[in-house]
C-alpha cells in the first residue's frame, strides 16, 4: 500500500483531462476505485474524475462528450481512444427507494463529495495538478490495516443504497481486506434496503465477486450476515450438511473450495458454486453402507440452478451453460470405457462445454479436501481420449453427418417436421457407435430402415 501517488501512476490522457478542466477555471480530481487501486498497487480498470465544473461546463470544454447521467452530474468524455466518466461534485438527499438519492445538488467542496461515498478506501481524491491527496475519512489508514469500513455510520450508508452490503462482501474478497466489525454488525439490520435491489444489480455484483482470487471469502460474508438468505436461501441448506466419508468438508465448505478451484472465469465459478445445490434435498442415509447418499442430486440441482439463474436475469447462453455443467458434473469415467462411450459422452455434454466440465470435475475433486485416489488421473486420461476422438474427426453432432435434413425429406418423401430431426439423431447414434458409417451412401441407405424403426 502506498501513502502517495507515485510519478507516472496517472496516465497522460487523464492528466491532460485534468489540465483542460483546470485551464477552464475549474478543479479536477482522480477519485474512486481507480485511485484506490493505484494506492493499493493494483491496476485500475478505468479512470473516474470528479470536478467542480457542472456537466454543462464540462461539455463546453471537450469536443466529444456523452451526457450519460446529467441528472446525477455525470458525463462521459471521449478522449483519444478511451472514455472517462467525469462527475460534478455533489451532495445528496435521502434514498427512499434504497437505490438512488431523491435529490442531487452540485457543490464545490471535495470533502463534502467524498462524505457521500460508501467505504473509506473509496473516499479519497487526488489532484494531479497540485499533487495533493485528499483523505478526510482515514482511507489510507484502513488500507494499511487491510480493513474495509464505511464512511460514517454503517447503518446510514447501507440504508441509503441497499447494494452496498453486497459490495462490502465483494470488496473483502477482491481487495483482500477484512470487514470492520461495526460494519459487519450493521448489515443484518439493513437488509430491508437490500431487498429493494434489482436482480440485475445483484447478479453483476456476484459476477464481480467471482473475479477474486478466493470468491469464497465474499460468499462466507454473505452467509454470515444474512445477505445470502435474501438472494439464494437454498444455498444456506448446504451449511452443516454432512457428506459421505470420502469428503473432508460439509457441503458448504466443499462448495466454497470447489468454486475457488474453478479457474476458467466467472461463469465457471458460478457453476462451481451451484454444482451441488441439489445435495441437501436428496441426502439420505444408506442402510447398506451406513453412509450418506445423494441420489440424482445433479438432476435436481440442474433444475434448481435453472430457476435461480432465471430469477437473477442471467442470459440464456449463460444459464444453459451453467445448468448443463451442473447436470453433468458427475463424471464417472473409468479406463474400460469404449471409444463409443467417449464419443457419446462428448455428444451428451456438448463439445463447447467439455473443457469447462473437465475443469469443474477437477475442482470438484480438489474441493473434497481429500480427493479419492485416481480421480484426477481419470480426468486426465479422459481428456486425452477426448482429444484423440476429436483428432480423428468423429461425428459428434447431426451437423457432422454426411447427410442432412433435405436428404431425409427426399428419401422419405416427407415435408419438414420434427421427425426429420429424430431420424438424423438416430443416424448419429449409429455413427457414434461405428464412425465408419459416416459416409454419404451408407447413411442414405440407412434412412429408410431407421425411419421404419422409429415409426414402429
């Protein structure tokens, strides 16, 4: 952590923006997450500026300006190849909707502007022209102590904008901070405000949390403070739900370890979070083994995951990808699988999901705390066998067949219908068993007998 902004840390385009605003007779500061990241030796994703100029005055200083949020004092200045948000210093009225202030008024005092911000580590400003750092709420001290603390009373900050409790959970994970005890204690009493937050905003915070080295830190905070009881209460059923003897953890801890071990991006980690969501609902004690079983939990979990992902407005592509990973996450591969079984596996999972599924299987094994002997080796062997199948050019979908729907309709003398697809699918199943059948003349000869079998 730095207690000053080092020379060269602010990019030249940002400095020039500040200079132009200063030459226009106004003040400009680098603020928010970009300044926080510089001071914490992190790489800022973007740069935000605060200014004493009104939005209209800013628009008069630059050639290309987008009025992205005039009512809140924000414009986007397009400068060179990048865009920069420039926001007028402001004060705010109450937050009756738990999201946006009822009133915004412009001010010229940077410290008053910083007073409305959420956490002390975000309530700093830097004037690059005067080389002056403004820190009225002890953000530098909290950075040094690795603590996340609200500006002022946490009950007030969380009551103003309900999303801030979720941002607190996210920041402790992504910034690798500990949550100030008073700040943490205030969260349960302010969840009514959080309940007003739209599903889309919650979803976006979850996705940002998945970018942390260990997103489990954020989800542990969500569980402990009641946030998760609002967003996805079914996940709480995992806590304390004991597993079978092969696991070192209960379902919750296993889920957290699995999620952290997922390395293929936010959507992959979302699948890791949800992969065992069906376990508590399917847990039973086996009389034969005197151990817990979770029969069909992957199918139950896929349905539950689908409902959650719909509720929180994930895209159709994201939802289908995650649901299929949950549905297929039990990979029961053994070395005696035939090549046809490998091809059927790839066909069932989908070629575009195979890599994510194998990586999820690896994370699932690691997340047990004591992986079963051979689990990881089997996954490695399966990957090699899949690569071999792909190298051989095996048909894995109806698009890979040497005939298509037009051929089926011509051979059978039928119009377009669902039956055409059923015939193609049946042909594919034969080719999966015997790849040499994927020749045009062979398949044309098979269309009639296949259709007859399907109609029988």
